[in-house]
C-alpha cells in the first residue's frame, strides 16, 4: 500500500464554489447599481459586465468603472457615477461577507488529515492579496499547515507551470510520489503535478471543464471529500474516519 505525507489542494472551485459565488456577487452588484440610478435594465448591465470580465479578466480591479465607460448611460448626467460604482462594490463585498463559505466537507477533511499527521496545504493561482483573503474569509487558515500555502503571484510562477508545484515540494521537503494534489482543472491542477510524479485527484463537482478530451488521466476522480476520505483510508492507509463530521 502506497503512503502519503501530505495532501495539497487547489482553492477555487475545489474547496469552495468560486463560480457560483462570483455569479451571485456580480448579480447583486448589478442590482445595486441599477437601484442606485444606473438607468438600464439588469439584463443589459449584466451582459456588459460579463464582457468586461471576459476581456479584462476576473483579477482586474476596475470592472465597474470600465462598465460605466462602456455603457454611457444617459442617467450618468443626473447621478454621480462614483456613487453607482460604490453601490456595486458595496453589494459585491456584502455578498462576500454573507455567502463565502467552503463546501461542507472541507474542514472535516482537513481536520481528519491533521489528526492523521499529514501536511495540509494549498497551491493556488491568483493575486496574493485576493487568494489570501479568500483563505481567511473561508475560515480555512486554522485548518492548514501555516508553511504550506503557496500562491502563484507570491511565488512568481503561474499554473500550469510545474515549477510552482516543484517549489512547494522543495519548500516542504516532500517527495513527489508521497504527495497528493487535489484540484478541479485538468490542465492546471492535474497534468502538471502528474508530470512530477505526484498523486492526483480530480475534484469534478466544481469543475468548469470536463476532463474528457483533454488527454489528462488523474489517479483518482472524486465527487466529494467523503469519497476522497475513503480513497485515502483504503488505498493509502491514512487513518481517516468512516464518516466526515463537521465539529459544532
């Protein structure tokens, strides 16, 4: 039976539904901007915002300002555009305060891994401040090894470059065959660590891309972390509980 020393995870759409959260937060922001005086329908504003995000990426800092530049609504002659942008920003962040949470089985799994003596860490792609904020708001930091959080922007290496994973292995002094990586993106989260000899698990419940047709073959495919716990227990001898239960 193979042994593991660590299980490392992707963050977005692996430990929480980034896609679902972003959709809700942006919808609430659009509604707030319309209510603040943006004289267009929510459908029109939402469609234009989707285009802005597609063109400038989700990491762009001025989505709403760019949105108003493009829409050029007649209402801006009567309303200070800064107030409309502020309404959207406030609604987005209010959604973050209320709605951002991990999948229900994430913290029980992380705690069970810690109890079993395995390193629990993150290798995530994105801007340092944004990814760190997500980890804090999700309440995951106390359930991870403090030295096992690797953010691409902070490291200076982006997914899918395997060097990002190599850096994590080197810093943690771990051998690739004794580390499992869990992620949702076949090309970014599965192919690179497999190239290094790491064990891989494709978490498909939040995946935006099907693995079929990619040529990528993970070691394991899971729909939730109960399945992962069973794999860890039965195939790797990790002392996992028969049922993941979140502490009250």
